[in-house]
């Protein structure tokens, strides 16, 4: 699996231990439930349920087994969502 990490996201991840977990979760919205990719700067407790890879910079990336990743790969970025600056994942999910 190809993983691209935008520069500010890379710095953010490395400052927080150098690991990210990406998975799809069902969240509640005003329009009802939605499936969204969530990114955590930690190692999953149930590592056996994740595909693991390491980037050349030494960042460990865990992606939940069975979550569809685009052929172009996964891209991690820092984006402003509302008032917050968050890590977001692109290239995962059904859309």
C-alpha cells in the first residue's frame, strides 16, 4: 500500500510518537449516520486486525483490515475542520 504524508502532517505525527492508526467509523451527523475515516496518532491495541507498514521517515501506519484503500494509496494531511486543525485521511472508503 502506498502512503503519502503531507509535510505538516509528518511533523505532527513524528512529534506524537511516529505512529498513526486509520480506520473507518460510523459517526452521527445531523442528517443521520455517516462513515468517516478517522486518524489517531497511536498504535492500535488490537494490532492483529490492522495492516502495518513503515514509511521511509520511520512513521508506522496501521490501516484496519478490510477498509477499502484507493489504488493510488492513502494520503494523510492536516486540514482545518471547523475551528480545529485535524489529521485527515484521503483515499480510504467507498467514495
